[in-house]
C-alpha cells in the first residue's frame, strides 16, 4: 500500500514539476512550457514584479510550492489590458486596479508572500 501511495505522489509531482528547471530557476518570458497537460506561453516568472499586455487569451497564475508549481487562479482579461503581478505583495492588478478575486484570496496573502509565481498565457495554437 505504501508503494502505491508513493507512486501516486510521484505521478502528482511529475504533473506539477517543470521539466528542465530547478526549483529556484524559471523559464524565460515568451518561452513555451507544459503544465498538467496544457501548453502555455510564459508571460512572466519569478519573485520580481512582472507585467504583461493581455491578448485576450486565458491567463493562469501558478505559485511555486514545495511539491511543485500549483495553479491558483485563471482569468481572461480583455486584449490590450495590462496585467501586473507582484509576488512580494502578493497582488494582481488589471489596468492598475486590484483584481478582487486575487486580492481576497486569504491563502495567497498568508502563504504566498515572496514565493515565486508564474503568469502564463494559454497557447491556443499548440493545444
């Protein structure tokens, strides 16, 4: 039974880990990655503030937890809107206004401060 639990845990970690990247390194903006079977374009990654001009595609916010990258939010801003993410706060803004679902997320406010985040755009052409 223990080996079955370890196998399940290994499978879960494999889905959330970024192949080819150490836990403290991040893919470059503009590169393509695959997480949980979905291909994404990296809009920003790391512990520094980042901003991105939306294209109208879905965006996902991932946080780097001890067990791997975990999706914490998806959103679909209008094309041309500026999406800014500051992992130090942590906070997300769209065109300078706090994004309320993110601002009200107690888990992120309590455990996410200073952790690495990734802002990813859905890669429609590759999925």
